[in-house]
């Protein structure tokens, strides 16, 4: 009977060739090669010995067991010489969870010393978690040198962390190797976590050199920290030289960091320079391909994106020594059918009357302003220019249309310098406040100079357009455009037109005569300031909260009648007297009675003089027909208010009184005599007063914008009774809503007996785990209270007399943490309190093992220590804090944190409390180290650490980020 052939090479291993006494062995069959894996994984290192291939081999896509690594804990330490042969159809399938079995995955899982050389892997399909590659996965130690090794054909390499085609993670030199896929659409190196490269995922620091290597027809993609065509990271002291990437796609798939860092580069995804002491080197390399950022694949290819941003844990300045490198740029623009890879060259070629057509987005951090444009059309075709300085300087007569100019990273003066005859159509200007002007216009002494802006958007800069008054521009025409994000506009041209636009939280200044300001909409506190008279102001919509400002004395009656203000007009003035004509309103069933502030009423339709800033409210009188029908609701006769009283089944009584002006007062008194009264005004503002029989009280004020402020008073008896029972005092006030708008979050102040403090529960409706209290200090600064604990009905916190807090939903959203994930609430809790941070702005990487450095940094942050990095390693501040506090001895900071080490550090932080617990209930409790037994027993007793689900305690097991987040939640909840 024939023996069935297994789908796994480990079941077909042939070790008969190995005698142990030879210094060289020639392997000629896949079975003998599988025997090599078996021998190494059983402990034979082959140190001082050579393995020579004697033939090509086809592994037939049967499961391959890595030679070393892969959970074996062993390494190949000899020389492997392929002698020019090819090993085809390699297949390794391991999981993405970060366990020993899934780490150090490749044809070789782990090597040390010696050399791996002279062979080809053709068609590879490799999946693992950490340190994954086709050739050598690596174990973050000194690997074998790798030279003249090639990966070809169908290349599919996937992992979680540290993934490359030649090497996953290690310290070595790689020379004269190549990775040539069957197409960038089908061949890939891909990660869900951090560090991926076409050659190596993560090369450790030192004097490691990658030279003479080629990557072709391949996509390198992944989420975090470093995605590069050659290497995930260019570490300090290392060199990449004489390498080529051709038809390579590099894609960091997540949204860029809030600080603008993007970890994607032609040759390396990120870099470190050891604080400037040993900067890395990149020389004589060439790249042809594409570079993208974010889930929407934003094109970020630029001529000098040799490496991605500085490593996320380091701070600038930092450098890379770069020489002789080239990124070959694709065509970005076309003029008269001729394509150009540089927009400036297209502009040089364009003659008056020509059109420059953009073919793709352009991103540049080294942009040089394109000058002397005259009489051309720049057709953007919807593309985005993301630049670091002024884009264009016009000589006039140009048309700019259909593109976005993103200058959020620019500190330059303005975006585009314009001149007479320029037209802007459907252009969006984006920037921060460092940019002074979106468009800066310079006029001349010539007559009839005009600049037109239509259907454009200005967002973020200090001023949308600067109309240079001294330039004598006759007419600035701005139509159908939007100004927001604080982007103001100064109209100086004497025949300016501002029509059909939207001001959203910004300001228009009328600084010239004969301006035409019609049909515009002002919202969210926008304003128009009048410096000159003679302007036409009609058909505008000034929504609630927006206002008009009069800055200079003039003799004009400002006629405001043909404008829509609603029922509120806000007018401010910096002059002694301003004359205005207010509108007259109409409303069915009412007669308009004028505009009032305080005791003063101004009639509509006639000139009236204002001597101070005012907020005017429309006044109405009911017509006789509106009051007919009798009853207590009549507004013209009988009672002047309506009263409704309801007796509830529990004996409480509610009385609602409605005044003629719309003010509603609702008062509820319960059977114990506790009273709650809410007065709601027509503008939406309200005040709620609670008076309890035990002396506790509160006043909660909500203004018309929804801003909530609560003042709560607690007598000593209430505070003492709660303390004796070990409970928090539930504040006598309506529940507030947590908001992620920190500026406008509800505030709560607690008045206690002098010199005392109390644990209180602030009632909050719909409490997510990310709800935090933020204390407002006397100097106005704010600080998250890390031990503010969310409950089902609110947030508990200990406050001293007179302290004020905001209630904020500070939840962080991470793309790799679903709401249904078991640890999502713990991640919300710790990240919202800024105890834990993500591995990037958009990811948490919950299953990544914690290191000792990570934990001391987290605990230091919780303790309120300053953990900012000034010099040295990213964890130096946390390490120093831990040593000073006796939390840790500060050693082995970069080692993986074990569960018993975690218990000891928490126990030390808690003050080494006594414990009556033990770990004997667990089958492996005796595996706990002697120095950790007391701490582990305490952690188990406090239910901080529990079993693994299989009855084991796993004291020597690693602690993942999500496990530590869960443990810290329980730890803080108990200590808080």
C-alpha cells in the first residue's frame, strides 16, 4: 500500500543525509530541504557548516515549516549556498495574532551569523504575524548576511508587523538581492500593523547596509510607522545605497497623523537619526512608481519624497544624508499636447492664450513659486495642489479654475499673487492661520483694472483676499463664494461687488466707496464692518448671532430695510452716533411695535440714531382677532398668562405657567418638599433651580446657544453622610450632555464647606466610556482628571470647594477597534484620559504586546508626570519617573512586558498593599516568579488580573495593549 502524501512538508522530512560529522551537505530534494528545517528546529544550529543546493526544487504550494523561528526558538547559524538554483512555489500560512508560532516566518524563520546566498525563490505565498518575509523572517537579532538572493513571480507576503520580501526584522547587511513581482496589481508586501519594505521591513540600527538591490513590479502597503519601496525604516547609522525601485507602488493606507506626518517614502517609510548623532545615509538610488497616503489613496508622489516622515516617537530637527538619488516623476501637466513632469516647465512653455491642463494631484514640500504667468488658463480638472509656499505670481490676464490649493502646511504670506484681469473660478483655498492671504492682489496706475472671483472657497487663512488699496484696483468682483474658518475679506476697490456669497464665522470689511454688497448670507457670528459710506447694502440675510459694525463717522443714513435679520438685529459701533433706518416686519396675527433694547424702542422705516452698540429685538402686539376664543390663554383681556397644574401618581405636583411673551415656568415639587423650577425663554435659554429639603441646591443656566453652566451647593451634612456610607454624592441637578466640543462643553462648579472635598457624581445623559471631567484651574488652564470614572448615570470625581469642571466626550476613534470588540470600552477609557495613546492617530493596535517602556510611560502619564521627550529615547521620561518612584528598576525597557511584571509595577504604584489572596487556584500559579508572587496574589484578589479562559494564569505570558488597558481601567476604578 502506498503512503499518502501529506500537504505539509514537515510530514515528509528526510534527515538521512545528515551525519553530523561533515562540514558540507548537498541537498537535492524538497524532502531533504524539509529535513534541514526539522533538524534546525530540533536544535541543530549548523554553525560552521555549509548547506549547498544540488538542484532546483518545487515545493508545490504544500505548507512549509520555517527553518528556525516560527515558535521553535531556534536559529540556522551556518552558511546556506543555493549555488544559483531556484526553489519554487513556497507557501507558509500562519495567523496574524502575535504569538510565538506566528512570529519569525519565512523560508528561514530565524538565522544568526553565517550567510544566506545564491538562490531564487519563485512564486511565494507567505502569511504570518511579526517578522515575516519570503527569505528570512528574522528574530530582531543579528541575522545572517544575505547576498545574491532573489524573489520572483507571484509574490504575496502578508503580516501584522515587520514585513519585507527578503528580511522581516533584524540586524544585518543585504547586498545584490532583487524582488521582481508579476505586476504591482497582483504582487505585494502587505501589513495590517507597522513597517513594510520591498526588501526589508525593519532593519535595526547601527551599521547595517542594504546595497545593490532591486524592487520591481510590486506594491508595498500597510498601516503604520514606515512603508517604503526598499525598507520600512532607515534607522540611524544605517545605509541604503545603489538600489532601484521600478514600477513600485508605496501606500500607507491610514489617514496621516494630526501633526502632518506621513510614513510613506520611495526608499524608506520613516527614519531616525539618533538626535543628530548618527544620521542614516541614502545614496545613488532611483525610484519609478507611485506613492499614496490614506484610505482614499491621496497621491503624494513628489520629487524629493525619498523617505517618509521622521519616526513618530522622535522630534525634529532630524536629517538623512542623501546624495545622488532620483525619483522619476510622471507627467503632471500638458500644454498643446506636450506632457511635462514639472508644472513650472509647463508654465515656461505656455504662451498667452494657451491652456495648462493638470493631469494629476501635486504634493510638494519644496515648491518654488511659479512666476510671470500672463494670459494663460490653468485648468485644474479637479486636482489638488498641496504645497508649502506661494503657488503662483501672476502678471495679469490669467484664468485659474477647477482646482484646490491646499496650503495648510505653509507659513508663507499668501497663496496666489493676482493682478488685473485675473479670473478665479471654482478654486478652493485651504490653509491654517499661518497663511495671511488666499489671494493677494496688486493693482497699478492703469485704468479699469478688475479681478473676478466666482464660486470659490476660502477656508482657514487670516484673509481670503487682500485688495491692495494702494494698487488702485478699480473693481474686485466676488460672487457665489464661501468664506469660512476665519478667512476675512477687505474690499478696497471703489467699484467692488460682493454678491451671493456666504460668510460663515468670518468678517467682511467695506473699506472703499461705492461697494455693492447684495444677496449675501451671514451665519455663525459673521460680521460686516463699514469703514466708508456710499455702498449699496440690500438683499442680505443676517442670521441670528451675526452682526453689522460701524467703524467711521459719516453722514449716511444706513438703510437696512431691504435685508433679512429675522427678529434680532445686532449693531455695534465705534463712533459717537450712527444713523440707521431699521426694517419693518410683518407676522400674521400681530402688529409690529418696533425694535427694543432695554427700555428703548426704535421704530422701523424712519431714521434713528444709535449712540452705542445694541442688540435689538422685534416687538409685537397681538391683533384683536388673534385674542378671540376666550379662556385663560387670551392675550388681550382677562388673565395675562396661562397656568396648567398636574398632580402625578407619586404625589408630586407640576405647575406650568406660560407668559404672553412666550416665557414658560415649570415647577415640580415632590412629596418630600424638594422643588425643581425651570424657566425657559423664547430664545431657547433657560435656568433650572433645584432646592432640596436637605439643604443641597443647584442653579443650571443654559444660554440660547446651548452652553450649560451649573452651580451646585452641598451642605456638610450631605457630604458627611455620603462619606460614612462610602458613596458619592449625587448632585441635585438635571443631567448634562457630554460633548466633544471642549470649548463649549457644560461646566459644573461645586460649593462645599470651606476646606473640604467630596466625591460626587455629576449626572450625565448617555455616558460613553470616553466621558471625562476636565478641571479648570484658577489660571484658566485645563487638565483632564484621569480618575474621573463614568457610571451608568454620570461621572464620579472628587472635588474640592469651589472647583469647576467641564464634562467632555473625549473618545478617540481607532480604525482597528470596532464598537463590538471586547476591549473597546477599556480602550475608550484609557485613551480618552490620555493615559494610553494610539500607535498612530487612527489606530490603537490592541493585540500588540506591551513593552516595559510602554507601561512606565502609561503609568507616568496617569500620575501626571511630564513625559514629553527632550532628548534621548522616547521613553526616557517615563523610565526616570518609574525609577524615582520605585515602580521599576528601569532595566530592559524595550523587552516585552510579562503579566507578572505588570502586576509588580501596579502593586508598587499602589504602595505595596498587603494581600490575603494567592495564586494556587490556577494550574500554573506556581510558575509565578518568587519576586512576583505577592504582587500577583494582590492583583488576582483585586480582580485586576484573571485567568486566560483555560484555567491558566500565564504569569510569564506577554501582556497586550488591550489587556493592559482593561487592567488599568479596573485599577483606576478601584483606586479612584
